[in-house]
């Protein structure tokens, strides 16, 4: 009996191709072992059936950005656990093929306090990281806040006085605040100082990217045409 060898080595022999090309095919999710996709080049094989899926290309994987609807009560650290295959939104409009590598080295950006829900961004892309962290002061946030209590139009204007924020009522108990330089805790603080009781805070937009119908606890891919 032959000794098991790395999948990348066996694939390179079968195609044939270079070892690096074999690794790219495997990491790209293009290789099956007995009908199951295997994404680890170091996976050991012996007599299993190894096949290349139609449309396979040996290209490096581009970095991806994941948009998560963080539920209230989750810290950013807790929310990382929601970045798994079964939590992908079933109506994700992106045609992106899901790969295990998409969950590795995902960096959280745009902090959101534990008690708030809404749009949270994780990325492998340096350009997105730079935009949301280094240029954070230029990115507009939009929040919907459920409140109780009373506040007249003058009080609403006074609440955001001196800040790059705009506030408006969406209904009797729903307040909308949009603007830049929003740090964690600021929205709740402004509401409480104005005499309003905060029932919930939800971030629905970052720059030009809206959370829209993304359900709580689920994630989707950032699409190529979306910009923060």
C-alpha cells in the first residue's frame, strides 16, 4: 500500500500542473475528494477519487468583506462566532462562492456597543480597513433609535447642537440620527441627556452601504459595487 500524500502533490501529478497551481485550485474550492470539496492543500489522500470542478481557475483568492447584523447583547468578540457558513443570509444577492478561507483573519471595524444592534463590518481587505478605521471621521453612520418620553422640535435640534449629526422623528417613538464621528455610546448618551428613555439602538447604514433586510444574526458579502 502506498503512503498517504498531500492533496496538492497528488493533484499536481494528476492534472498535471505546478504545485502552486494545485494549491490555488484547492484553496479556491475547486477540488473534490470522493465528491466532497476539500480546501486544505495539506489534506492527506491515498486511493480516493480526486476531481476538478467545472470552471476551475488557479487564481489567488481576493480578500472579502462580510456585513453582519449584530444582535443586541453581543459584543464584537461574541459576534465573530456568527461568521460561519450556516449564518449566511439565504437571500444574499452576492454570487460569491462561500469558502472557509473567507472566515480567516477577518478584522472587525466600526465598533458598535454591546447593547446596540445593527450593521457591523468585518474585512480582510486593507482598503476597506483604511476607509473605516483611518478615515472613520469621514464615514457617515445612520441609526434608528426606539425611545419613550417627550421632546419637542427645539429639544431635538438642541440635542445635536455642535455635532456633525442630524436628528429627525420617524414616528412618535422612533428617532433617526445620521452623521459622522459617531463613537460607541454617543447616541444613547445624547438621548438620555435630552430626557428620553432609550429602548433600542440599531445602526442601519455606514457610508453608502445599508443593512436593509439583512436579518439579525446573519451576514452577507459586500458586493463589488458597494462603497462605504
